[in-house]
C-alpha cells in the first residue's frame, strides 16, 4: 500500500494518513480483517449494495475505506515511517468504516468481469488504544442518527445547484416566511422534484408507512433507478423551467408542486420534444393538461396523487398527447383514474 500524507488528529491523539492500493491486495490482505472488531455492526441486507456491485463491475471508483491500527509505543514522524508500519502490520489492522463496501467488493470479485487492478483509497488511522478507535468508529457510523434520504436530498438541492444565475427565485421556507419573493419556488418543492427524478417515482411520501420503512423504500428506489442512463441531468430540468419562466402560465403550472414532481419524472423520456418547444407551444400543452384534469370528478379521486401521476403520464408520453385535443386527453384521464365501485 502506498501512503501519501501524514497528519495528526488532536481529538483522538492519533496519526492520520491517506493510502492507495488495488482491489487484488485489498481482497487478499484487507478483506480478512472484516471481523476483527466484535463491536462492529453486522452486514446489512445485500440488496442495498446491488447497485454498488454493478457499479464496481462497470469500473466505478470505490469511496475511501477507513483502516486503523493500535500502536502503543514509538512515534511515527514521517510518511516513510507510516508507510513501513502500515505495510508491515497490515494483518493487525481494523476496518473502522467500509465493511459493507468490502463485502460488496468480495461479491463483485466473483464475476469474470472484475478488474483486480482497479485502485482503491484508504483513510489510515494509527491510535494509541482501542478505545480511541471505537470512538472514531462511532462518530463514523453511529455518532448521530443518520439523515433520512429526504433530508439529504433537501441539503443536496441547496448545496449542489446554483440558482443565482437563473431568473427564477428559490427560497427556503424560513426565508419565504421572513422576506417572501414574489413567485419564488420553495427549496422543499424543488427537493421533492429532485427526489422524484432520482427515484423515477412520483409517490415518495406515504403517511401510512412508518418513516424508517419509507426511508428504506426510497433508498431502494434510488439504487434501482440507473440515472446514468438518463440523457439529462436534474439541472437540465431547472434550466428548462427557468427558460419558460417568463410565461406566467408555465410558471404557475410548475409552481404547483405535484405538477413539478410529475414533470421531473416524465421529462427525460420527452426531452427531445420539449427542448424544441417555444414557451407558446409549452403553454398550449400545459393548458390542455389542465382542462383535461379539471374534467375529473374531485370527489372520486385523490387530486394530489393523480395530479402527480397524470402530469408524469402526460409529460412522459408527450409524443402521444401533443397532437390530441382536450376531449381525447379527458377520455384517457378518465380511464386512468377510473376505479371499480
């Protein structure tokens, strides 16, 4: 294993470094360390790591793992000493973070497509005692209750996407309450659209399902939805909305969150059509959708649920709907929302 740097962690009074090796060495020398700490959590259900397993075989770069050692005596002063210590004592190491990834790597190695030469990175920790390692392990894995997928998406929406260069305005709920901007979007609504895009599903909230189970379902949907095959990114949707925001009809439609959720799922399939639309052409299609939707009997359907599903249906199959008149669309919507009495 090659070691690249050395630093000191003041909290756990430990040496920290970064290392690199390949999958072959990792499976031969590091994978056997997987059960060294009795306190470590058991392996999770493998279905959550099926996506990672496929990505490994496709050549993804594995996120860094954390490899730790207990060294009670003698100081490590430079990278050379750290490198010698790690390589000479690799069998005495502990996996502090990355058990699930190592287990997934092992399963992937059973495939004839597996590349043993692929590089993998490690965070290296040299601590004076096991307690310090356990402290770091806890902060890595269990220091606080993990954020729900929904919360993570909300944070990513705010941190990863830049709205300052766009004409549309996006505000947090707190900002909207304090100094609301006219016709602004909510980060929460954008995040719901992002979640729909990531899961390829418009129904990501269900009060009848306990939160932990719903989080599990969302993670499963994200992993199952291979967004690498999309011809667009989520920001393409944001830019599309921004491009047509001068139209009050289009803007109002997108600011109805259930419309936006459905649009985010259907957009990829109809991107080639939509990217050529003028605002006038888009207005005509959205108005047709609204007229057909308003023909539904609100007392017999869940309006929010079907607005999400039908907006997805309409946008996803825009090639079909674009040349139909309102009456034709109404008939299709009636059929899609009909229930047996």
